[in-house]
C-alpha cells in the first residue's frame, strides 16, 4: 500500500513538473510574440515620424521660400541659400538620429523576445529535469520502504549474527 502511495505521489509530482515547464514555455512564447508585435509597431511609428519630419521640412522650406520672396529677397541669394542648406542639414541629421533610435529600439525588442523564448525553453528543460528527479526520488523512496532482502516476516534482519530472544524487548542481534 505504501509503495502505491509513493508511486502515485511520484506520478503526480512528475506530471506537475512537466506541466509547469510547458506552461512557462507557453507563457514565454506568448510574451515573445507580443514583443514582436510591439517591435512591428515601433517600426510603423518610426516610419510615421520619418514621414512627419519630411512633411514638416517640406512645409518649412516652402514657408521660408515664400517669406524670403515676400520680403523681396531673391531665393538665389547666397545668404538665403546658406539658410536653406543649413535647414536641410538639420533635417537630415534629425532623420538619421530618429532612424538610429528606432533601429536601436527594434534591436532591443528583438533581443528581449529572443531572451524570453530562451527563458521558456529553459523552464521546459527544468520541468523535465525536475520530473526526472521526482522519478528518481520516488524510486529511491519505494526501494527504501520495501522490506530489505534477507529480513524475516517479523522484520528482524538476518545478517549472519546470532539472534537471541529477549523476554522484555523481543529480538536482539549479536553481530559476529
């Protein structure tokens, strides 16, 4: 009966370890997929910001050109050209910085998703290893609970020593 209880407890513990590992892996996979969706959204936001900066630059260039023309300054004037060229350099620099930041954020999100998947795989392996440990422990417990070989039905081991019957304590063993 005790062996059955140990076997049942071992089976339950083993199945629980495996299920816990699988559940953690599934959760990690879901988290990683969400990170990939967030990563795609980051890319879309970066593209929107890029397009917005381009539209702002285009509008600002048109407004500045119109202002210079309204002021009576020729757009081909060197100072006007220098101003417009500087504005273009600033725009390009903003686009490069914005693109670099978006790329860095997307790379970070990709690494986080990869790490999350690895965490899930590690949890699954840990679940299987825990299950194997539970089985080994259960086998050991079952073996230690069973009657050792060489014992009598009364539980007194037969080790080659002399067994004496005592009136007060039952059996005693004199080893030799």
